[in-house]
């Protein structure tokens, strides 16, 4: 898998999960899917926190973007 994350996404991953850019780039496909699953949990949490009429937070948007990239 050749996924190109943005610097913002790399920073998010490091902040949330402790992986450096180099570690993320070295993840196997299965590990990337696990990362996407963890990001999906964050997206869900942020969606619930936003409520029915609320806007998804930047944290939720970034997590959602990572899920989309990994699952493309």
C-alpha cells in the first residue's frame, strides 16, 4: 500500500497513537487497517459529541480522512 498522508495527518497519528512518520510509513497493510479502525473509533466519538446538528470537529475530520485514505 502506498498511502500519502499529509503532514497534518502524520502529526495527528503521532499525537493520538505515538507513531512517528517513519513508523507509519513502515506499517504493513494489516497494521494500516488497524490504524484506520482506531481512527474510525475517533470519528464515531467526535460524531456523537457533535450531535445531530453539530459540525464534526477537526479531530473527527482528520480521523475520517485517514480512514478514507486507507480504505481506498
